[in-house]
C-alpha cells in the first residue's frame, strides 16, 4: 500500500469526539461500533474473528504488521472487522512464516484502515465514556453525509449477528474415524476451536446457528459445543430453545463466549452490555474451586449478570470463574446436568494457552456420560 495513495481521514465518535489520521483514496465511509483490543500480537486472528463482526477495532499496540500475514493464522475465511484504527501500520515485515504484508492484505480484502491516530487518547476515551458508534471516512472534517450515516448506525443491543456470520451449510471437520463426535453450533466459530477438537480425537459436525435441536440430536452427538460469536446474546432467542431441548436429553454441553451467555440466558440469567467489554490476550481470571489464576484471551461486550456469590434468577447454575479486573462472571456450570461454559477463549491463538485444559475437561465429561449411558442401557 503506497503512501502516495493516502489522504487525510478522520474517525468521529457519536459523542462528537474527533480523531484525525490518514486513509487510502479508496476508503469508503464506514460506520460501526468502535471497540479496542489490547492484543500485542495476533492481529490477523483478531481481524478474522467473527466475534468482531460489525465493529471498528482500535489496536492499542503502537505498531501493527511487523511480522506480516500468512494463510495459516486466520480464524475464518475472511476478515470480519468493519474497519481498523492504528497508530502505525508497519510498511516492512520480517518473519519466516510471512507470505505478505498486512497493509496489502487489508487493502486486497477491502477492509478500511485509518492510521496515524492517537490510539492512546482514543482508548482512554473509550475506557472512560464507554464504547460507542463511530464513522471513519476520508477528509479533514466530517461531512453531513458522514454524520447522517453515523446517526443511522444501529446500536449493538438487540442485534442478532450470530445468524449473519454463521455457516449456511452443515459441514464436518476432522478425521471421520475419530472416536468422539461433537456437534457444534456455529454462532461465529473460530477455526482454532475446530483444530483443537480434532487434536483431542474428535470429529466435529458444524451446524448453522438456527439449526433445530431435533436435527442436532439426529446426528447422535457425544457432546454439543456452543461457539463464540458477535452481537447481543439476548437477541439469539432460538438458541436458548435449542439448548434446553438438547440438555433435557442428557447430552454434555460446552459453551465459549456467546455460548456461555446463551447457556446463562437458557437457565434464567440476564445479560448486560458492558461499558467497554473485555478484548485482548491478557485478562486475569480466577478459578473459584482451585484459586488458580489464568491469563486469558477475551473478546466480548456483553456479560452474564451476577457475581462470585451467584447468578440472579438462575439457581440451577453455579459460578466457576470470575474476572479479577472487575469481578464479572467468567465461567458457570449446571448443578445437575453435564453442562459448563466459560466467557473467555481457551482456544486462544496465538495465546495465552493457560485455559486449553478445558477441552480435556469437556472430553472427560463426554467419556463419563457415554460410560453411564452404556451402563444404563
């Protein structure tokens, strides 16, 4: 991406705060919720994570792109972000894995980028005021068209984005000879989740978000996985109905991120939109049972209401993990059924990997349930 193709650009937040930078000549006017992530690496994974659908992502690390891009790291088939805000986009890269530069990759994928922005000031503003909608566009100052576009941008609350990013067709991932069959509801699933299930001896049948519970049960799963995804969990009402029916059959269920929120809602909890969410690879989470602290990767703007003491309205659920920064719920499990979930991302790529043993934990539940079914049959 040549600097000769650049021109002044801006990012305008809905509270009127204006940030200046530079954009390419081809940058369209882009409106979306503006969020920030504290990841210092893994930018390609961030940009391709379906949980970022409908969001302009601010990179807090000052320089982005210094190790290039490759075909192995994406978490989905395309970039999912609405736009990217950076302090500096590296024009040079160095890595034995690199197959190209980040700027060219984003340009080819038609992802709007504004760089030269004071991202420290922007992040501090979002942490103080809260995430909000924004518009990025070429020019020295906002035009009437840009402000009109911003005013018409919908709030994230009430949006079902899971059905928008979900697969349209059922597909299978992993060795068909694998001993364990996991059915995964795709609300915005990341590829590394599928890779890790495969590494743990599972084949995974991935289903569209709106698949009926009857269709899922017909596949005779050993366990059901509820994936991460974007949008407001309360708007994904069809998922709650599916989970309740599947759970009634005694099938083990494991949820991550949006899947965690869906499980909470299914059993009477409420969810709330957080001021600025948790996004990054450095969030401390305490396992209540052991006291162990995990450093986790996270990407969510909603949370299950409650605290370490419990979840209002959901007596069947027990809190298992809490966030050490703000005390929000990071894990839950059903008191009687083989169901548990976490708000963070144990599959995190490129890391950290503290929470990866959760996949083994789920497979232990699956094995135990199969053993009990065999005994009872």
